[in-house]
């Protein structure tokens, strides 16, 4: 088992070429920049757990990465301290995703089921749960203190 893509320190270059206007599809409250993050997993199938006889996932890899299509910075974002504060805030979002990915890895590692097919469904459910929990943390992070 492994979590790929963390740790990661964000830099302005991660936000790509500045955009001239906030994308129409963006529904967040910040209008200076946005970081899109994707959490996913792969596995090498299922194998019997030698101790229980249930199935477990083989060769699980959880990945955290920036979603380049959903990551942007508005042209003209001020340099210096304001820019540093914005980048620090966006790093916080990435760090929250890293925690969610680690929790997903632990959940996938612990999964067992007597039916291999159902185990795959359980893994997909674990991903959905991790994404939902991560979004809750993101929403809490965005609320003023």
C-alpha cells in the first residue's frame, strides 16, 4: 500500500497560466485562485487473506494530484505578502486532501469481504466516503474563524 503525490509543496507555477476572469463553472467563494485536487486509487485485484479466508485488495495505491483543469489563479493577484498568504491557504487545502488520502489508504488496507466482487464495491464506497469527509473538512477550513 502506498499514497503517491504527498507530501507536496505548492508553488505559483502549479496554478498554470493566470486566467483573466474567474471561470464560470467555479462555485467557490474565493476569487483570487482555486486548487483542484483529485484523489483516486488503483489496485491489482483481490487475494485471499491468509488469516481470515476473506478477500482483501492487492497492491493498492492511493494517489493525490492537482487537477490542472480545475486549478487556476486570477491574473493580477498581488505579489508579496498577499500572494504568500494565498499560496499558504491553498497549501492547506492540499494538506487536507493528503490527510483524506491517508485515511482512504488505511480504510482500503482494512477492507475484507467474503465476496471479491463485493469487496471492490466496498472499496469504491470507501473512496466516496473519504471524498465526502475530505469535503467536509474543506468546508470547515473555508469558514471564517
